[in-house]
């Protein structure tokens, strides 16, 4: 029992069907290391970086100066759009801490444009941004899911 308690102090259990109740070591939890400027280390080897840089095709919904919006390839709702800042930000915290005011405003106005374009206002919608391993972030580039059902 003491060994089991020691294991629990040094590790965290992630209870999620997608993570299959793995024991996750602290070093995996802090997978978003910060560099000397306070930015989280960004890995360009991710699908959103490649989509932004036109290395991979996507189903473009809308593009602004500082963001792109694409349809999710595994939609969880009739409308499931991903809005992605063009800057190299790991997650929401990195984005709001390090993006310029212009980037943040353009990104948020993009969300509003998509909500209007997809006719989500009358019925409502969900905005979701996952962060890190416990937040079940799959792609290490900040993005927001916009989910809903269009109103007729």
C-alpha cells in the first residue's frame, strides 16, 4: 500500500476512455515547456501548422488576417468548425499571454463571423478549447471548436 501511495504522489491517473486510464508521469504532464521569453515551446510538426502553411489541403470555411477556420474531419455536431490562429501558439494560455491585441481581436471576430455564417445564433452553440494532456488536446496548436446546429 505504501508503494501504491508513493506511485500516486509522483504520477497522476487520467480517467478517460481515450487515454485508457493510463498512469501519466509528471514529465508528460508538463509537456508544454516555456522558453526564456515565456512562450511555450512550439513544435511545427503538427497538422495545423501544415494546413496554415498550405502544405496540407483542408476544407476552408473562413480565413482572416490572423486565423483560418476549417471544418473538423471528425465532426461531433452538424456544424463543427475549428478556428485556428496563424501564429505559433500551443494553447489558449499561450495565445492570450503572447499574441498581439490585433491577433486576439481578429481571432474573436472570426468566431463571431463563423457563428453568423453558419446560422448558429438562434439555437446556440458551444465553444471548446482543449489544453494539455488533461484537457485532451490532440494537436499542439491553439484552436477553438465551434459546435452547433444551424437554424433554418
